């Protein structure tokens, strides 16, 4: 079993920055991919970005490319989502997720954190 805990959400002005953190725990945690998805009110959950655990390759949706960066923390089993140049349309609950395989463009995991709210005021 894998547990994921996100933190770092909050309220920020348009153009501002936030960094989300995700800490994973589990008896034998060795993922293929760590990812981030988000869900805005009334909308489906959408892919934000992903990082392949062993090679460290990153993938992003077109809507966040160039503004968001996923990185692996020095602490074991931690991944970050650095969000710059935030826009009102980035307002959503952000979820950390993980896969045993390589998944770079969708949100179809069995493992999710509780989510953290990001609100961007215009």
C-alpha cells in the first residue's frame, strides 16, 4: 500500500508562485512515475505533469509547460511541483499520484493523495 500526502497549497495572486510537495510512504515504494493532476470545480481531473522516477524525465500538459516544474526532492520519496506565473485558470485542487509503470499523460492511478487547494486570484 502507498500513502501520498500533499502540502503547500494556498491563495496567491495572479502571476505569483507556489511550490507543492508530495511525500510518499509505503513498505516497498519504488514507483515508475510520480505525477500531478488537478481538478477544478465542475471539471474532470486533468493531467498536469509527471516525472519518471529512475531517469528523472519530466512531462507536462500544454497548459502548464514553461510555467510548472516537477522535481524530485533530496528527501526520500518526495516530489515537488513548482508553479510560476500562476493564472486564475490554474485554480484547482492538486493531487499527487503514483504509478508502478511509466505514465506520462493521464490521470488513471489507483493511488492518490488527499489533494491541496490552489486558488489564484485575478
